[in-house]
C-alpha cells in the first residue's frame, strides 16, 4: 500500500471521479488535472486533505499543490484511479477544451517562448557581466575599465560576445524553430528559415539607419532590400507561422509519392520569399510601433503613471495568462533600444508576491501546516516562479495579493522614474539584479527593497487585524 493511497483515493472522489478526468500529469510540486467539468471539483474539501497544500486553476488545468513528494503521490493516484498519466505537453493540449480563444492564443505564445527563455536569460547575464568589465570606469580614479587594464579580461570580454551574439542576433532562428516544434511541422525547415533571416549576406539589422547603404536583390522588374532581421521578434513569428501553414497545405494536397520533395521545397521557398518580400518589412514596422509605444509610456511625461499601472496590475495579468505577451515586447525593446525597462517591473512584481508570502510566514509562524505551503512558495517566488505563491497563498487569503500589488506598483514607479534598465529578460526574482545594466543596479536594488518591505509590512499589519495565524 502506497503512503498516499488514502489521500489519492479521496482526491479522486473530490475531483469528480475518474469519469471527470480528461487528463492528469504532474510537475515538480503539483498534480495537474484537465477536468471535463471543473465545477464538480470540491475545492474546499480537496484543500482539507492532509497531503494537499493548496489548489488553483490556470490555463485550463486544475492544479493541486502536493510538494516535493508529488511523484510518489502521482504514482499512488494513477494506481488507485486506473488512469494512465500523460505528459505535461499532452495535458496542456487537452486543457485547451477549457480555454477561450484569447487564452489559447496566449498559451501558444507562452509555449513558443518558453524553450527560448533559458538562452535569453543566459545571454542577459553575459551582457550584464560584459558591461561590468568593459563599461564601468572604476579604476585609476574613474578613468579606466577592467578590460582596459587587463589583457586577460579583454580576452574574456571578447570571447563572451560569441555567446551573446548567438543568443540575441540569432534569436529569429530560435523563434522559427520553436514555432515549428509547437505546431508539429518540420523543425529543420524552421531552423533554415530562421537562418535566412540573419544570414551574413544581409545588412545586419543593427546597421540599418538613415545613412546606411542597403544592398538589394535586383530581379529586373523589382528590387528587394537585403535586410537582416537580427533580434527581431515579429518578423520571425510571421515567417515561422507562414512556413507552418504552407507545409500543412502542401502536405495535404501533395501525393504521398512525391511529398518528400515537393512539401519541403515549396514550403521553404515560398516562406523565405514571403518573409523577405512582404512579412519582414511589415513585421519590422509592427514591432517598431509596439516597442515605440511601450518605450514612450516608460520614458514619457506620464511614465510614473505607466509604472504604477503596469507594476500594480502585472500580477492579475498572470492569472489571465495575458502576461506572456511581455516576452515578445521585452525582446523587441532590447532589439530597438539596447535594453528593456519593462522587464525590471516584472521582476519586482514577482518579488512583491514573494514578500507578501513572507508576511504570511511571519503571521503563521506557529501554524506548521500553513508553513509547509508558505515557505517553499516564498522561496520559489523569490527565484522567479510565482504560481505557488500567488495561487497557493496570496489569492487564498486575498489581502496578501492586494498588498503585493500595492508594493509592486510603488516599486514600479521608482523603477521607471530612475530609468532602471535590464540587458534582457532575466530571472524574475531576486537574482534579476544580475541582468540589470551596470548603471541601473543601484536603483534597481532600492526598488527591490521597496518590493520586499512594502508588501511584507502591509501583509503583517492587515493580517494582524484579521487575526491570521
């Protein structure tokens, strides 16, 4: 008999029985259910099960927090229920039945960028380190950088750009690959398409300006600019989706006997032509509009209002899934302006949610069962994973979530007023300071203190009035 057999049997009953489960899987700490009728789940009774630390619904999945022993619980659950588990990707696919059209779009966008985030974070950390050694004049009474004083560090700086360039200049390759992977088409064609967007034959996107001499393909009756799309997000996404739907079309209409030749040739050729002749320029324009609009909001006369609104309401966006669009906007800001002032506010929002949980840890310091959820949720939130904190603690009591929003809003205002800028998307919690540009590290550290102190203090004050223990 498994250790969690009784709790697993109870959970099976309370989610509506075997017939109400469309799919089940697990991640590091949570059971993930796709329920045919989510209303049948008895949430209050489920959270009273001894092994359960909390529950929440996100992206069409009902998630039950178990903790680090979730794998053992999952094994007992599948044995009791007789349900064969599925992978997380299969569960996400099944969960679409519980999502509206907008949620499906946001989920697709998230799944496209998710595989790219580790590389982007790494690239951001590398750029941050390079800025410290080649841009901070802190030696010889403020007249020299470490690179200028040491050939070793100059070599390190030069070598690390190999990785930084691969991450950011070649980003369209990763986007096109990820789109084809997500949509189930040929991934190698996606890689080749991405490479055609950043080829060395083209004028580098970073060199496109009013004085640039732009080479052209001359077809006699028409000339097309040979411009690369290094670090461009929208052109790569448009090209990637075009390739996907072209491949699906040709695979559908082409006889199987010649499909191996016709499908990849026609799909890739037409996708590359569309990318450079039409979609690239359109995508570049759209991306510029979006980044210019956001940049104007962050740097304009109303930047304090922008910071307050975005900082306050980013956390509710996470609940809806709309926050996933920020990855594309951040990447576009980095491409157009050499950094992003949007992402620091996202990191501050994560920190604020963790700080509200820290307040709950203090309030419930004598409640051992509550601490089983509070402590790991706080740690994961400070390291950039907010869902356990938000859904397992803050939204459960409501007021900590609001306290975190207030603290995040104040920190966001300070962040934009001081022009705190990150090199790129980073780790969305306390380690986020490592992705900041050197001149912004000090101001961002102060913003972090605000995001820690304000939610913690408000949560403790209100919690004491509510007699939370």
